[in-house]
C-alpha cells in the first residue's frame, strides 16, 4: 500500500476529538475495578478489606490507571457479594471502618488516583432498617411504602402479584408469610408480597416515594463529603417500574439485557400479545429525572465528580439517554463486552457506540470484564464467543486457555487503543482466566442457588488475586485463607512473577497505558483505515490526538497473517509479529498491534 492510500479519508472518520480535549479527567480515564472481597486481605480472615486495598494501591499507580471503582464495601449480610446493602453510610466490619475508607481515599489522592464508589439504589438488603420496619409495620403503612409490597392474586392472595421473573432466576416476588424467619417473628404476617428483581434478600425500593429520593441524595452527599470522585450506579435502568406493574413474561439476562420474547426460553409459549413489548421493570423514562437531580447534587461539589451508569439497555441510542449533558457522565458499554470475536461485529459496535455517545456529547466507554461475567481470557477461548455462559463448572465445556489468553491480550490492546474511557477489571492485567472448576460447595453466588445449579454463577471471576507466587494464598492474605480457592496454576500469573518480565500480560498493560497517555489516544479522533473498512477479519483504526492518523490500531481476528500497511512501525503488540523476507511486518491471527509512522 502506498503512502497516499494510507492517508485517511474524512468519510471514514467515526469519531472526532472534542474541542475541549481532555479538560475533564473522566473523558479519557482508565478506571480499574476493585472487587473488595478479592483484592487483598490485610487481617488474614480470607476476605479482602479496605486496608488491604490501601496497602496495594501502589500496584494501580504503577499500572498507570487514572482511577479505581470500588464495588460495595458497605454494611451488608453479603447475600449478593455486598450488592445487598444494609447501611449505606457504614463500612462492613469485614472490610474495615469508615476510618479505613478515609485512609484509602487519602492514599489514593497521594498517588494521583481518583476513587469512584458503588451506589446500589434499586434495592436494599432485607437486613436494612427500612425493610425490618416495613415488615413490622404491616399493610398500608408508610414503612411499607418505601418498598413495593402488593397483595397477591387469587382468592387467598396465594399467587404473586404479577408474573415477573427475578434476574437471578425464580419469581421476582416473595410472600411475607413464606419467609423462613416468619414464624414467631415480630413483624406482621399479613401475606403481602414484595418485589425483588434480584435475590429475595434484595427488596426493590419504590422510587415514587419522595422519602426514597431524599435518602439517596443524602447518601450521595455523605460520600461526596468524604471526598469520593463519583459513583458507579448499580442497575441504573431499574429504579422506576411501569405504572400498574403489568405482566411481562420475557426474561432479562445480566449484563446483556436481552429480553427473551418467550417466557423461559426455547420451547416456551410466546409472550401474550397483551403484554408490553418493552420490559416494564427496566429503562422506564422516569429514571432520567432521578439522574438529573443527582447531577445537580454532584455539581454543588468542587472538581469533576461523575456518575457512571450500569444499565443493560438496548439499543445504544437508548443507553445514550443516560449520559445526556444534564444526567450521568458515562455508561458501561456492554454491547462491546458481549460482542462476538468477529471483525464485522466489533466494527459495528465501535461505530454505533461513537455515533450514539457523540450525539449527546458523552465519552464512549469500553469494558471487557467485570465481576458479573466470565473473565475475557476464558470467554474468548470458548467455542462460541459473545457474552458466554453465566459461570463455568468442571462438567461444562472448558475454554481453550491458550487461545483465550491470546485473544484477551489482543482484545485488551484494541480496547486501550480506542479513544474514550476504559474499564479494567482487577486481574485482567495479569491475564487471569476464570476459575472454571470451582467445587459447587464453594459457590456463593445466589444465581447458583436460585437456578438450582443450572447456572454456575459468577464466583469464578471473583477468585482472590495472586500477588506473590511463593506466599500463602499467593499473597492475597497473610494466613493463606481465601474465601474462594485459587487455582494452583495462578502462581505463574502472580504479580511478582510478571513484573519486569518482558512480554508478560502485566507489562503489556503497563506499556499500553503509558503509550496511551503519551500518544494522547484517550482523547483522540478515530477513522477506519482505508483498505480495511470492510474486512471480514481485520479491524484497522487510525487514531490520533491531532486528528486520526497518528497511530494505527490493528487487530487481526482471522487465521491468516496480515501484512501491516507500509510506512507503519510497530510500537506495541499483543503477540509476536514476524518480519517477512521483504522486510514487511506480518501480524498473526488473534493479535493487535499499535503502530506509528
Ligand atoms: C449489578 C451488579 C451485580 C449485582 C446486581 C444486583 O448488576 O453488578 O453484581 O448482583 O446488580 O445488585
């Protein structure tokens, strides 16, 4: 290819750098997700804690990320790994104290790292004081009106109020009378039902109640006053339900959000025509007013504080409504995470993501792994890529580990080369695979129990991190205790084995993050490189700070080697490239390179 044909034609531009550039830190930030249970344990009880995180923050500074997002560490019975909050203003004793949270924030600030915390507004724990009061106060009380209590259907109210399913499996309603703690308890056994889109220990709040709205604005202020830089908002699309809670027999999967038009999957009867097409429990227009009010709360505080939506909403144009200028600042890009490992699929997701976000002036985000999905180093090694199953067990088809890691490194380098903001899940910088052979008796995810084991659940991506190959629990805890067992092979993947080792996944991430910053990729413009814009196997993006074209990000998803266009020099590669006889560079399959001229 000649120099002239490599020049970018404007028609191929898919994203133009914003004129304000990088003045708002979050527009180009790389944000690292810490799952506190599994990051680092300082006291040896086998459960990670805040002091453990603080002691290991140097790792994040050396990695070169801009911020960390902490999954919940609030007081919680841990029925759903802390996404069941009993007190939004307290640290769970398993994780430490409010003083430990302050110390973490202070150390992060010293290291130049921003901190985002998790906010869980759709539901509380059933151990929250409000829910205890609701049970005690009985039908029609002000206490019950903070939640969604309803009478059952049928003569004796023995049928749930509607047919909604829990995202975790089973019905989305539990009858007060059926609760195991009912007999002899202090609360009213009046046979009402309460809604829980997730586990029965996670009752949904009623966001029509002004008291609920006031409470959460106060919780925001509590953490903003302590100095957090923002909030990741859990199930942001779920707070408002359609009036009347109409029947809807579709099924919503975690992260993917696909609304199965049949109840219960293949072979089940089609959804009745009388039911609404769109899920009445998700993405209702009323949620946006809530985020506008939160935006105003954040704006009262100095500095750039952010709201990040976890919303399984399709199509991407509807997701972009959450990040309009007066609402949230970012939304996770789950279509990118669940994309098949195929060039046309990824190309379509990348283009539509920029298109939708650019229309509302929000940065596009990128994410490949989190605490709810099979880690991408394993997901991409399955026969069928895409979202993958909800967990993998020993009896399930096992991923091809080598293929998965190779593709994961390529996918990560693609992600980190794309302008916008990227999310890195703890351990992906080590190339950690999913734990795919966890014994069932070690499992803790409620999805495993609510589906009677049909879904293995999310424990396999939540296994505590390996820090030191030769230490107990690979350095996760001083005693060797670990709330989930770590695979023996993880010794090879420990941070101390990879640090300073050329070609290790850790060094790949460190170099990528340094170059991303130096080359200004996060705020750059993007265009498809001419000649590859329709390729079935190669994604080639011209990215640049001053305009597209400074850096070539090329991912070969095919089987055959691809020649790097002439004039480009590789600066980073996710796998070994080959120099051909004519001096050209050949990029093998499942490999991403970054090149400059
Ligand atoms: C979000 C969290 C997930 C949790 C669910 C219910 O999807 O990421 O871990 O189980 O909300 O709170």
